C-alpha cells in the first residue's frame, strides 16, 4: 500500500511540474509582444523596453558610440548592460533598407513608410526616421451668421381703433397666421399672413 501511495504521489508531482513548466513557457512567449494594427500593418513586435539576451542574427548596426543601434525586422535595439533593450529610434537616424514589412502612406502629397510605430522617409543614404506626419484635419466651414432680426412693425389704426383693440386684433391675427400652410416653418409666410389679417381689420403695417 505504501509503495502504491509513493508511486501515485510521484506521478502527481511529475504531472504538476510538467504543467507548471508548460505554463511558464507560454507566459514567457506572451511577455513583451505587442500587436501593431495601425494602418492595417497587423504585425507583432517586441514592446519598447523589452530586454533581449542577444540581438537577432543579421541585425544591422547603425551609428557609433553611445548613439549606436542594432536594427532588425523593424525593431531597434540598444545595449543595456550585457543585454539589449528594445527602443524607439531618434528622428534623423538612417537605415540602408526598410524592414521587410511596412505600410506606404501618402500625407500631404509626400510618401511615408510606417512599421512598428516608426515613420521613415527616403533620403540619398537610405531611409531616415522622421517625426509622425500630421493627421489629416477636416476643414470645418463656419456656419453663416443668422439673418438680423426683423424690426418690430409699425401698426397704424386706420379706423381710430384703441390701443386695447389693436392688441386684441394683433393677438387674433397672430393666432390665425399660425394656421396658414408653411407659416410655422417660414417666418416670411407668417409675417405676410399677419399683415394681411391686420389689413383686413383696418390697420396699416410698415
């Protein structure tokens, strides 16, 4: 019985260790990768700040001294102690060739090449890192100023109506004008209707 228990415990420990090792490998694979889908570029890259033990085989050395970089596949590296850290390159650095995967853009009539968050422009020596081009800005046309408000009309009672009668007639004509077709949508129609009504009641409006 004891031998059976020891065998079972050993098997469980072995499975647990194997599962843990597999989980660690998956975690390490996923650490430090970002997906660049800008302009439908759709490629994975090591994120800036990722530490690599060595640079990939075939990396191109750019610059010298403290400003020296290694460039490979659209990714830029700089020495970080005995290792190499993924960085974003400064504007002005020139590479002889573009990365294998890039997107061609035309902004303001000028061609740009984009990969992994970096923009390039062609120069005689190769391709220079440049600042991001300005995003297209929609031209918004200002709204036309509203028409000036119509001056209050002068109402002359042709038949000697009193001020009280004038106000009552005016309210009635305003109420009647709102019932005319398109009067609620067009101020000129409403005003003409009021003037016609007031004229019919013995008033002159100017």
